[in-house]
C-alpha cells in the first residue's frame, strides 16, 4: 500500500523530471515541454522506499521515468541521485533513478513477471480512509510457478539508450525508457490510461533453462 499525505513538496516531482530527463541519453531535447500524465507505484517489502514510475509526454514521445524516494542517501549511488526534495510531512527525501536503485529493480522484475506487487494508493482525511486512484493501469505476468531470483541485476552497457537492459545470473530485464504501443510480451508489463492502447513498459527473458 502507498500512503499518500496532504503535503507540500519542493521541488515538485514534475519539476525534478523536467530538469533531469533532458540530461539523459534517452531524454527529450532540453527545450521540450514535459507533461506528466500519470504514474504507478510498487510496494516495498520493507515499507521504507517509495517507488513510483511516472509516464510523461515530451511532444509526441512517451517517457517512462522510474523514481525512488528514500529517507536517507543510498550507499554507493551518488551518480544515480536525481536530487533532494522537501516533503512537509516526511522531511527530506533523496530521489534516485529507479533503474539504478536495487529495490526498485527487484520489484519491477517481480511485478513484470507475475502482475503482483502494484501498490494501492490510500490516504487519510479527517480520520477516514480514502482510495487515491491513478489513471494508469498496469498489467504484468507470464511467468511460471518456478522459483527464480529477482535480485542481483546490473545494467548492461551499450545498445539503444531508450531500452535499458538489466541482467542477473538467469534473467534479462529490458525496460523501455520510451515505451511504444504493442501487446504484452510473453513475460512482460504493459500500461494503459484514458483509452490509450497498451504500451510495453518492460519484459523479461530467461537466459538459463
């Protein structure tokens, strides 16, 4: 579950994305206007790391921007730090590129393979619980009941920067920084919103039988 707070965030998530995405090889031109159109979240098994993936439009180009929010710096990840933001309820949050945060990659692989693990957004107002829905709907699955590790991924260098490839000893996880419309892969994750046909976010392939 993702608990949402009535809070002021400085800078906003949209401001962080607009400043950071154009500096990346997969990002839009520096003068492109970026509009965040929705997001989806994962549950952290330890309940500490916020994991939110934003879908944004830069002109006609769709961008997938995974972010993690931590209450302290992530050791050894200075080059993955996007910035700090002040949350009026939670305090200082360190914001990281999700694809270089091991906790995010673990959950992305698991949700892509099983379709389980998306966080339900909830909020408390005046002592009552409310659902905090998102317009983005994701669908994953295709994996068997075989037990397989979903940690230990490292980014593989080279290739098309719009497609990040992460690898552990058994699996290749491909994440589309620029998702395009298409059916869900055999083992994969797609998203829809506001009547949009499915776009492919990520897919998993095995390298070891």
